[in-house]
C-alpha cells in the first residue's frame, strides 16, 4: 500500500468519524434545545406577571425584549440543527429518531404561526403555536428516549428497531419526504406572505403624496 493511499484512508476515516460524531452530538443536544424552547414559550405568563411589577419603564422594556429575543432565537436555532433529519444520507446511515423530521416540521409550523400572527396578543394563535411545539417535542422525545437511547433495554428492542432511522430505512425515508414536502409548503407560504407584504409596503409608499414644501415668508423691506 502506497503512502498516498494510507494518508487518503486516514483522512477519510477522520472525516467520516468527525461527521458521525457531529451528527450524534446534535441529536443528543437537541433535547436541551427543545426543553429550553418549551420553557421559554410556556413561561410567557410568568414574564408578563414580572412586567407588571416593574416600576421602571426602561427595565420592563429591556426585560420583555430580552425574553422575546431568547425565545425566538432558541426556536430558530433548534430548527436549524433539526435540518439533519431532512438529509437522506444522514437518515440512512446514522441512528436518528424516525420521527425527527415530523418534529422539525411541527417546529417550523410554530415558527410560521409566530411570523404570520401576533402570538403574544392573540390567545388563539398562542394556543395553536403551543400545540405544535408540544407535539413536535413529544415526537422527538419519544423517538429518542424509547428507541435511540434504549438499545440496552431488551423489552424495547422491537420498538427501537422500528423507530430508529438506519434500521428501518424505507419508513424513515417515507417520513422524511413527507416532512420535507411540508417544509416546502410552509416555506413557500412564508415567502409569498413576505413578498405580498413588501409589495403592499412599496405600493403605499408610491401612492403616498409628497409632503408640501413650506412656503417662504416674504422678506420685509
């Protein structure tokens, strides 16, 4: 075996091992993000009660804006990491919860509700976003805890084999493609909504008459 072949094999081993380690780390870390997302979303009543006790207007504004930024940033970061469940090669080779793509789709729908409706002012929209977040977290927790992380439990062997992506590839691919179709539909809806909003804003700006110029006062002679 030539030295070039040896170095190539070592490089490929490092790359493959590093990618598998990264995917495993993301899958193991996502429950923390899901838990934080649920805590921040369901903690809205506590934040509102705290705001009512703030005597300083500036402090209340800082508290509320910090809460909104943390809550929505955790949701976006969780969905960004959940994109690994929509990659066919990773789904077929790594031990992922088979319901991970559906959990990512539920999270995207919750984000779409937040972006298209005033969730903090509309109780119906808040409950709808909460329902999708809880459903997505349940789908992810169930597949991860009772399948991927339960390989040492003999009585869960059949369930774990069915709910793990690399041991049930056809079903995993079917769920992944359905979830990917849902992601495309939701993303297309958000894109069209943003495009229509931008067109309406530009139309209002064009139709708005220019402000009249101030008349100059005659100079006294």
